[in-house]
């Protein structure tokens, strides 16, 4: 039988990568006649489309980026074709990698945040996405509280970092339940996030170092 066989494993991994590689934000940007490369940090993702073309386009791109993190992997899982938790984890990870390094954009994809939510939904249902989303919501509420309507790329990257630190605690808790496959997804996903936000994190490090030097001078 094909069920949970190496053939199915390969098919799930390849199809999930191809699904993740489809960049919806640039496609919608062409319809909206905007150049995402000229928006903020030039990231070809749903957040920049939202800024450039408005919330209607942004919401559609965000939803598509989320669902491509789940599809077609979700179908393999619910139909029972794919049962190996480690292969499911690898397939979810390559979907994220497909978005981050899309061959359709010469391997210069987006930052893979929305697709990350979709991938973790397949393995943890609502749990991990809700946790990360809660961290993001705290940041948004805090910014509104202090009267800040716009954030910098560095602040957005910091929000993602805090989300992944919270996710790490969740994964550690799940390891006690034997969910070792989540560690594969977490390590790979976090590595991609760090790489895609490397400029922002380096900028934050430089700012922190300059602040420390100024204090020492005083």
C-alpha cells in the first residue's frame, strides 16, 4: 500500500515545498500595481502588501500565506496517507523554506511568518499558533497604549523573536509528552526566521552595543 510509504513521504515533502514556494503577495501586488521592492524593507510578503495596497489585499495575501503552510500537507495527514510524525514535521518545515527561499523569486522569498503559523497548525492544531499570536497581540496592544501607530522592521523582528522564545518553552513542554518531532520543526523554523531577519537583528545588536558604550563613557 502507498499509505505512509517512502513514496508518500517524498510526494508530501515535494508538494509542500512547491506550495510554500508560490508567492501570493507579489502576484497580488501586480494586480494592485504596486512595487513591493520599494516598500519599507522590500520584503515580498503580505505585511508589505498590506502597507502598499491596503488591508483588503493584505488580508487575502496573509490568508493565502497561512493556508499554503497547511496545504497540501493537511490532506495527507487527515486522509491517513501520512502518519509518520517526523516526516510530517519535515514536510511542514520545507513548506516554510519554500516561502523563505522561493525558486519563483530566484530563492529570495519572504520572511515566512504567516506560513509558520500554518505549518504549526498542522502539527499542534491551535496551540502553537495561538501562543505566537498572543505574543504578537501583546506587542500590538502595547504600541497602541503608548500611542505608536507604526513599528520599525527591527521592532517587528524583535516581536517575532519573543514569539519564538515563547514557542521554545511550549516545545520543551511537549518533549515531556514524547513529541520529539516538534523539535525538528522548531530548530529548522527558528534558523530560517533568524536568517530572514538577520539584518534587523544585527541592527538591534549594534544599537544595544552603542548604548552600552555610551553608558560606559558617562
